[in-house]
């Protein structure tokens, strides 16, 4: 009953938007917090550095009786309020699970140590658990990651040399530049031609190539934001979010269909690298800095203050 009331209010809210226009309602914080049932609020957002630390914590302290495996699925450039105003399957499917959670996160650095809200610095922070002052990827055109900040892929390989490590991305600079110094330890490195191709190759990594740690980043959400606008009220943008989320759902179901799934312990993370403001990103507006994180085993969330 309560959920039906929320849906009715949601429809009324959207109908009112057509009368007032996009600019005046571009950020709806209270609406977002209530609609997706976040574990925290905007006032207690956590940094995206938590992702890498969480993965390492899981690998070191996960169920010792089962085979540990990691799947991180990236939705490039997806604003939190756009996620809330979009038809989804993967996000609610994970959030509904007993030990899962969805969190408000932020990118762009901290006071006194800011970084551009571009894809390269954002994904490098997610990969390494460090801000750009440490990992040195300060721009989309400065892509050489410091060897002093290994990615969670490299740290997983150091912990478990037998692991099959996979990095599959639609935006090639992540593999060709950011991770180029780690190519020797990444067993499957693939640059896709489009998101559908990325989905198919990620599914293959799960089902056929038996990868243990998978980093997979979809790009077409970001492309739609640049072309039509980053906003929850731009249908081309939100429809692409729906499409990518469906790919993510099918990948999660692929994990669950594995023959040895009962003997495996999977950490699954869904997240984004930045938001967007009008047709771009890179600045420090709330629309660009505010991000989100879904994790299926929230007990492993780890942030060293």
C-alpha cells in the first residue's frame, strides 16, 4: 500500500514538472532520498575512494569456505536524481536483497584537495581508492596513473596470483592509458565497440572465461548526457540508463546461473564516476559531484577516516 502511494506521488510530481520546466527543478534532493531508500543522506555522503577499499576488504576477509569473486559494473555519467527517475531492474533487484545497500557518494575530491569530475580521474579514484593528487590522473588528457597507486585489480592479483583478472570497458583510455602499467597482470583486457558488445564480452568473462575479478564500464549513458543533457527529465538520457541497467541485471543473473555459484562468494558493485550539469561535467557543482553506489554485501564497506 505504501509503495503504491509513493508511485502515485511520483507520477503527480512528474506531471507537475512539465509545467515548471527543467531548470527550476534540476536537483530534487529530498525526492531522491525518499524514492530510492538510501542508507545515508546527502549530508553524510561517502567518498568514492570507498569502492577500492571495500573490494580489498572483501578479498581479505570474505567467506573463507567459498571462492571469492568480484563484479564491478560502471554506469558512466549517471546522476543520482536521474537514477531515481528512471525505470530500473538491476538496482532495485540488488537493493532488495537482505545484505545489500544503496549509498550517496561523491567524486571531485575533498576541501583543499579537489579534482576534476571527468571520467579518467573518477574511474581512477574508484580503481585505486585515492584522489588525483595521489594517482596523478588529473584530467581526461592526463592519463598516466602513478605506479604508487595500484588498482584493486593489481592488488587482487597480488593477494591471489591464480585469479583471472578482467577489465572490459567501452571507453578505451581506461585500459590503454590508465591501466597500461598493469597490463601484465590483467588477463582479460577488452575495449568494446559499443555497450551491447561490452555486455556480451562481460557475460563471456563471467560464464566462459571464469574471471575472478571483473571491472566493466558502460559508456553510452555519458554519451547521451553530452548529446541531450544530463538531467532526470531528458528521455534520451534516462532511457539509456534503463538500457544499461538492464545489461547490469542480465550480468547479475549470469553470475547466479554459474554452475558453481553455490560455492562462490560474490561481491557485486554498481556505481558511476560522475554526474553532469547541462551538457557537460568536470566542475564542482552538486549535479556533477553527487554520485551513488550499490553493493550487495554492505558489511564489507570500508572507509578509513
